[in-house]
C-alpha cells in the first residue's frame, strides 16, 4: 500500500482520465434519456482529450510559443526541454472539433427523434415502436 | 442492463488502470512522446514556418492535411444538420402572431389567413414566447457584438504569435452572430446572414483551404506545400509558408463561422427557420 | 502530374463535394453530373495508381512536402491499391444505379445529399490510402459523420437507428484514438512506417499490447463484430436504399482493411500474433459472429434485414481469417475484403431495384419476381451464388483460402463455422428463389400460366447492377492474378 | 501417349450454353426446338470428331484460366471422359426429339425455361466428363445441380416444390458439407488437383484419414444415389418424364457415379486403395445399396418410382465395379454407364409414353396395355431385359464383365450380390411385361385397339431400344474406350 500511493500520485493523470472516461461510457450505455447519453458521449471524448493533453505536459516547461526575436532568430537558443510537447495539443484541436461536430449531428438526430415520437426516453420510444409493429 | 453496463465499464476501466504501471510518470520530460518527434518541431518549427506559435505551425503546416479534414468535418456536420432537419415551411401552416407597431395591437392570424409580408414597417412578426421590452438586452448586444467581431479577427490573424487561429476566431465570429440572433430574434439574424450565404461561405471557406493546397500542386510542389506560393507572393520559402498558414487560417475561420451559425439556425428552430431562441 | 496522383485521390472528391454542395444552392441540375464526373475521375486515378504499383512497387506521397515522421504521408502499396479501386468502383456504380431514386427522394436536398455522399467516399478513400495513424482517425470520423447523416433520413426508424449507430461509432472511433494515444506514449510518433520500425525493440511492451487491444476493440465496434453488432442491422435496413448501397458494401470492409493495416503495418505481425491467447479469443469471436449471423439471418422475413445479418456473418469470415495468423488465412481475409465488397454491392443494388419497383422487400411480396424483373434477378442470383460460395464466382475462392487457412492453423471450429454458414446461405437464398420463382402460379394461373407481365426497372438502375454482378465472375476468374501479383506481395515476410 | 492442345472440349461444352439466350429470345416454339436440335447435333458432332484421336490413344487438353495459383479450370479428354461424353451427347439428341412429342402432347407450361435449363445441364454434364482436375469437376458438378433444379420442380405445385427442395438439400448439402472439405484437406496436403492415372495422394495421408476422405467423396457426390443419400431420386420423379429420362437415367446420376469413379481412379489411385484394402469398404456399401434398393423397388406400384429405385441399384453396380479395382470389374463398371443409360432411358421413355397416351402412372393399371401400345411395350421389354442383363442385349456385356471382375478380385460375396440382384431385377421388371401382354381377356383393361403415342415419342424409344440390342453384338466404341481407360490405369506406375 505504501508503495502504491506514490505510484498513483506519480501517474494520477491516467487515473483521472480513466475514471472520467468510464463515467462517460457508463452514461452512454446505461442512461435511458437520449440527451443524457449524448452528454455521456461528450464526457467520454473529453476524457480522451485530457489524456492526450496530459501526455504533452513536461515538468518545468512552458507553452510552445518560441520567445525569439520574431524573425526566425534564436536558433540553437531553443531548448526543446523548455517547451511542452506541441503535437498532442494540435491533435486535440482536431479531436475537439470532431467531438463538436459529432455533438451537432447527434443533437440534430435527437431533435428529429423527438419530432417523431414526442419523447427522448428510450424505452418509451421502443414501446411506441412495438405498438406500431403490433398493429 | 445497468448492472451489465457497470460490470463492462468496471472491467474496461480496470484493464486500463492495470496497465498504467509501465506508463511514464506525469510530466516526465524523458518519455518517448516528448523525446522522439516533438523536439524537432520545437527546434525547427519557427525556422521552417516563421511561426513562433509551434502549435499553429504543426497544426497548419506540418500536419496541415489533418487540419484540412478537421475543417471538412465541421462542414460535413453543417451539411448533416441541414440535411437531417431542414423543412421548407410553406406560409399558413400554423397560426402566427403579428404586432401592429403604430397602435401596439397584437393580432393572431389563423392558419390559411393572409400574412403581411416579412419586411413591412407596420407589422412586426412576434415569436410565440414574446418578451415585450428587450431594449436593454438588444442595445447591450448591439454595443458588444462589433468588439467581439474585431477581437475575433485579431485572434485569426494573430494565430502565428499567440494562442489562437482559425478555429478559435471562427467560433468567436459565429458567437457574435448567434448573440445577435438570441438578443433580437432568429428571423432578423437570418435576414442579415441568410442560410444560403452561410452554406455557400461554409463551402467557400473549405475551398480556400483545399484550393490553396491544390494551387501548390498546380505550381508543381506537393499538395499543401506552401513554399510553392513563394513566387506568387514574392517572398522566400519560409515566409511563403507563414503566409500560407495565414491564408488557410482565414479559410478555416470563414468555414467555421458560417457552419456553426448554420448549425445553430437548424438546431434552434428544429429546421423550420421561422422562430427559435 | 502522375507523381501527385495519391493526393488527387483525395482532392478530386473533396473539391467536387464543395462544388456540388454549392451548386445545390445555385443550380441543382449540375449536382449529379458533377458528382459522377468526380467519382469517375477518382476511379480513373485509382486504377492508374494500381497499374503504377504493380509496375514499380509502393508509392509514398509526402503531404505538404514534409518527410515521413514529421509530416503526413500517403502510402499506396500492394495491399490498398486494389482496395482503393474496389471502393471507388462500388461507389461509382451505386451512384449511377441510384440516380433515379436519389433525384426522386431528396429533390430539394439533392446538393446536400450528393455532397455528403462524396465526402463519405473521400473519407473511405483516405482511410485506405493514409500512412499516418492519426490521420486515419480524422478520416474515420469524416466517413462516420457523413454516414450517420446518410442513414438518418431514411424510413420510419432511421433516426433512432442512426443515433445508436452514432453512439457505437463514436465509442469505436474514440477507442481507436485512445489506442493511438498509447502508441504515441510508447513510440512518440504517429507515422505507421516509423512505428513499425521501432517495434522490434518494443516487443515486450505492455503499453503497446494494451494499445493493440484498444485499437482492435475500437475497430471491432466499427465493423460490427458479433457481440458489438447490434447497431448494424437496424441502421442498414432502415437507411435510404441509395445510402445503404453505398455504406453497406464499404464501411465494414474498409474497417476490416483498417484492422489488417493496423495489425500488419503498425504493430508488425510478429507482435500482433505474439500472444496466442488474443488470437484464439478473436478467432472464436469470429466463429460466434459467423454462426450467430447465419442463424439470425434465417429468422428474418425481410430481404434487406436478412442481408444485414449476412454481412454480420461475413465480417466474422474476414476477422477470423486474419487472426488465424498464417499466410493463407490473411490472404483469404484480404481477398474477401475485395470480393465481399463486390457481392454486398450487387445484393444491395438488387434490393434497391426491387424495392423501387415493388415498394417492399418482404418475402411474401417477392412472388413472381423472376417473371417481372428477370435482369435484376439474374444479378441477384449471381450475387447469391457468390455469397453461398459456388465456383466460379469470387465468393468461392476467398472462402477457399479462408478454409484452407483454418485447416493449416488447425482451427477446426472456424472451418466448421464457414461450412455451416455456406449451407445456411444456400438455404436463405434458395428460399427466396423459390418464392420469387414459383409463387405466381399459385395465384390462380393454374398450370398453363406464363407468369406475370415483365416490368423491369429503368436501365440506368439495371445496367450497373448487371455490371456489378458480372464483376463477381471476373474477379473469380482472376483470383490467381490478384493473389500472386498483389496480395502475396502485400503480406510481410514475417508470416509463415 | 500424345497430348493435343485444342479448344474442342470447351467448344463442346459451350455449344449448348450459347444456345440458351437464343432459346429465350425465340418467339415461336418451332424456332426454339429447332435451335435445341441444332445445338444437340453440333455437340454430338464435336464430341464425335474427337473420338478417333482418343481411340488412337491420344488425349486432348485445354486450360481456360488459372483461377488460383497453380490451380486452373482445365479440361482433359481421356477415354473414360470420352465414353461418358459420347453417351450423354448422343442421348441428348434422342431426348430432345422425345421431349418435343411429350411436352406438346401434355401442353406443358414454361417450355422455354425447360429447354434452356436442359441445354445448360448438358453443358454441365460435358464439363464434368471433360474435367481435367478436381476443381473443374466440382465446379460443373455444382452447376449441374442448379441447372436441373428448375427442371425437377417444373410443375411448380406444392409437391414439385417440396421435392425440388429435397433435391437441392441432398445434392448441395452433401457436396458442400462433405466434398468441399475433403477437397480442401487434400489440397492443403498435396497441393495439386490434377487427375493422374494412379492418383496423386502418394502417401500424404494415413489409412484412417484416407478412409474418411474416400467415404466423404462417395457419400458427398450424392448424385450417385448411394444409400442413405438416395431418397432425392424417387422424389425427383415428379419431374416431366423426359427430364427423368435424361437427367435421372443419364446425366445427373451418371455424373454422380462418374465423379466417384474419377475420384477413386484419378485421385486416390487403384493401387493405393488396393494396398490399403479400402475398395472393399466401398464395395460393401454399394452391395448394400444394390440389394436394399432392389427389394424396395419390388414394392413400388408407381412405374416411375420403381424405375427410380432400380436406377439406384444399377448405379451401385457401377460403383461396385470400379471399387472392385480389378480390370474386368472396372471395365464392366464403366461399360455399364453406357449400357444402363440406353436401357434405362428406354424404360423411362416408355413410362412417359404410357402416361402421355393413357394417363396411367401405376403398374397395377397397366394390365393388357401391351395390346394397345405394342411398340412401346416391346421396347419396354427390351429395355428391361437389358437392365436385367440378359443376352442378346447390351446390359449383358457390362454385367458379364462385372461378374468376371468379382472373380478376378476373388471376392465371391459380391458375385452372389450381383446374381441375387439380377434375380430381383427380373422379379420387378418381368411382371410388368407379363401384365402388359399375356393377361386373359376378361382381366384386360384395354380392348385390342392400337393407339400409340405420337411419332415424336415413339421413334426415340424405338431407337434407344434397338441401340441396346445393337450394343450386344457391336459394343464399340464403348467397350474399347473402357478397356483403354483400364489399360492406362493398370499400366501406370504407383506414384
């Protein structure tokens, strides 16, 4: 136990993102209301974004904007260790945009569904569908 | 179902947590992630692209191809919302409320009745959830919106040097228009910035991006290799890359603004575009 | 210009998609010709790429002119060149075949629909062509988003099925993204070739093993492998048939291709098949998929729904074949990607033609179809024979490789499952033939009736269908060349 | 032995294939039937044109396409294939003639489809006969199953449909579930499919595996009607008589036995089987089928059903002969393909003629019918004598060879099987003839007044009947072809 705690402390970012992700996943599977499912989906994606961003972090480093003379100067002066890793950030910009787009489409579908069945509770909808099938 | 979900979730989580052991510590500067590729970007980024903000450099140049599809995703989302939701509403399919401005009388015209035309000075269409005096909200927004837009332009243009860029700027621009729509009403903002314009400028924005890339291709370089634009812009290769970044950032901003507004129109009015938030 | 063809593969559809959506607002008459032209162009490009690859070996294209680990590269090699051709050809044929329906069903949204159609396709093409692990994710999302929209405007239950598809799809894609993240932690790069270069010294890495599992889980969800198949039947059977004809042949196959790519190129085969327990489990999953898919297909009373379950079974074929881990099995799986795309395309185009004429695809409404629409049914019969696996149609030969691979690997469960599903497929389709062939005479024609009057669908629908059907036989007869000249070369030497 | 590369085999196969679209497009039935004739004659001509070369001991080979690496769709005409091709292509001519009479008399529906499928199935049959390797064989075997399915369920009523279903279930099920895996296992071990005079197994498998594989083939080619995979054959008798005649006395069932024979000789190799003693197993299965089917046949009242069960028995003669693995046995078996074909097709023609003329299907109602249709019933007598195997009819020669074969292989048990079954054959055929001719006037159902079937029906059955007589005195070229085949098999060294 004594050696487990520092292990967790050293890698708490993974714990946090995992827990967040699982919360989102649980919501997506277990929730009955479609909008809640959509929210769960967002939490899920956000968790992964956090995961990537946490990869990029370096102790004692700052954000990757080169403090040069602004004209391509400062070559050699640049120490990679002074700046955090830019790649995950730009990947996550993409991921964020993707998740926003997905959210938009999901909401559009949800609206369409509401228009059709007058509810967003999944089992009500299934019940209605069974009624239609029955007739 | 819930129990099943719980078990599945716990198992997955457990599997992932279980493996954290041999992952690098949080913020470890010597992890492969921060030693293999990123040093190159950090050390040569500015030299290659003349953009001190390395994230912008990577986003718009090194991995510009990703970003092009990022923009396309936004555009596709806009198309999808339109495609799924939009319904052409012919007039007179449901009763409407009008307000006679001189007298302040409110009249309700039943379906099938004759409505006054949209841009009459005498009658003003009212939403069903009508708030009589929004004067404060309206005027504050009228005051704020221009500043938002100017700031957005700054964010777009300054993406090289500070956090920001096409996406952020585009979202801000969209926010301005959406704010207008909220503070006044949807019809008015559609009147200012119509659906057609939104759709067209959305595709135009993406076209600026992809077109710039294709232009490089026509000039004999690889796709999206802005160095080819140098002769056109009359600058050297590095500067050309910097300008290229600016061009595509503008395209992105345009696309994002237009599409997000478009999505807002469709979502807020459930595709009817007659009234919404 | 030829050295830029890998880029054109993407640019042509992308730009034309923009143009089409713009034209939708300006002058709708231009949308369809534009779409056809762009797909035709892309198809031509892909064919010439295939020729180049066969002549001069793999092609690497550096986007934005940055060399591989730094920038994004496109790689056209023996594995994906044929897949590209098949994907584009399928989309092209389906577009032409569905012209009538599309213009009838989405008149004022024509521009949007076609733009989504092309964007979906460019996403698929990108997935197949890209050499960058993260770029694959972005393109995956493009294809998925447009796919949700294409499905969502379908018949009564479409929006709900599409939303469920969206949830599952997002989970799948996010898992893939997560797996890429773990790969990035372990290697620090996203370029496929670069990763595989590092693999040898990372053989024992648990992180990468987790990454492998997560990536595969994500892809399995996307390709609807058996326990995660729930979303597929509803989504495909409720979709507008023009979209179904596009999505059903492409999505699952391209996902399987992605699996092959991840397994062989990113994680080298040495690593992928290093843990026997993993391969075993997945092969048994595949067996489950085959059996369950076939049995569920037996229960259906609607043609399109039955076909969706057949697809579920087919996914099992390919996944199982790949995870057998031997050369024959992987050859079979790769070959089946191509063949199954062609088969599914033919089947769904036939269904679309039938529903267009009959307005339904319930079994009891199919009576006398051979008399009514002989040409459509010829295409349908050919596709059915291919699915059952009757020589000389292509289905027989890929199944041949799969079964042989199963025998070599000693996976008798897999072998039996394949034979079982062939038998079930025979039952499935001959049940339909019987109805479509014999029923009309039950309608009081007595023994001397000559069947109902022939009322065939418009030629623009039937001709592409017939072409697709004939391609099944052509593919079958050229199996030898496809295998020796392409697939065998695509499989790395590491595999016995 | 010289090998000639020529597209003739392919041409022979494709002739009837190309005629299908013409048949479909033909408007009047005369045109349709004319084309059928043209195709039939052409086919026969091509086959016959290859005969002399084969008789000179040559072989004709042709490769269409290499579908899998080292595995092609290829044809190879040898004596055995030639024998079978000759029988089926010549009988197609006769049968088309007969079908015209039959179908017109009964005003059957869907004749276009009927003739088209007929032509298709003939293509498939020749494909099997000329197949150069196991894959090609399997390909055309399956093609035949599909081509004949519409013929079997031609009437399209419930009975026809259910028996059609039964037909497919047996044929297709057996071939996919047994033959295909057996092929795959063999291929994964030996890596080749090319038929060789002494097979290509050369000890790739243990004896137990060999046994399993052999049985998979024998039962898997369900068209051979080996019990317990026989019951599709009686069911398929709902088909119009010409179909039963050609397909269930000649093409389909003979394709079944032909495949079995090919596999035994060309894949496993007689010497290999002999050394492992596997032939005997097959012999026992065959003899069981022979006896049981003959006994069942006794109890059948429907004429066609009785013929069907007799067919099942006769097929097993052929398998028995091949599986005896002795020279005369194999000769007899192969010869029986031809002899039984001519005899049995005569019988079917007669059954059809009786039905067409008087609408009678059951034997019990045929009392005295010989007085009314003397030619038909005479032909029937000849046919049945040939099938029983009495001189002076072709059947005798094949059966004689079979008997010699049992003695050669020294397995006397099978000799008794053959004799017993011959007695049974006599027991279920002769009463019919007796009833037809020699019944007393009061029990006769038909008055002495000749009204035969139309000439279109009568001529063919007379032809076939006379043929089976002729073959007794002049059994060439079939006998020579069979002998040549056996010679090559015996002569070839064990791989």
